[in-house]
């Protein structure tokens, strides 16, 4: 059986703010829609499912995020995920320049949880809180080539 990852779906409280954050980091919006109806109720498992969605792709064309803002049923606010919690954890991106990526994130009010770490001689990396409390990992490869 062949399998490939299509996308990672993330519910957000403000779709436009999330799109702005991720497009500023370099992703491209490849589609937007408002979805509802029996097919979405069945697929998602929520009666009356109605959401605004946006699909974003990484510049290399291999990674996609599907962002969705629920119109109905009302979105449920929870505490942001902590790095050691079981379940969906974070979205990670390789970047060419972590300092530039952090400056972009800071323009959206997003800063590292603690700082930038160096993993051996392999990566400089950090976790930050993106829009809607999403954990985002940024990593810059140190030995490029």
C-alpha cells in the first residue's frame, strides 16, 4: 500500500492572522474555501460542521498546512499544548536563516519559549508560540551542503 502525507490540519481562532504568520514565514496560500454540508459532517464527525479553510504549501512543494476556523460548531478554546503533552505536538520548519525567521515571527508577537539552542553541530533550533498558541519549531541546518 502506498502512503504519503497530504497535510497537517490546524484549527485556529483567527484564520487571517494565521495565514499572515505562515505566509510571512514563506508558505504560499494555494486554496481557500468555506465548507459545510453533509459531506463535511460525515468526514469530520461534527453535525452542522461549517468552517473557513486555507491550504498553504511550503516553497519546496512537499509540505502543506490546512488551517481552519470553525464557524459552527463554536470553536472550543483550550490551554495551549505543552511540549511534553501526549497528542498532536507541533509543526516544524527548516529555515535558511533562523534569525530572519525569528524576526518575522516577532512581528506577529511570537517569540521563542526560552531561546535558541544548538543541537550538536547539526541544527540551531527553537520552539515558539504561533497564532492561536500553535507550537512552531524553527530549525536552521548548520552544515549545509
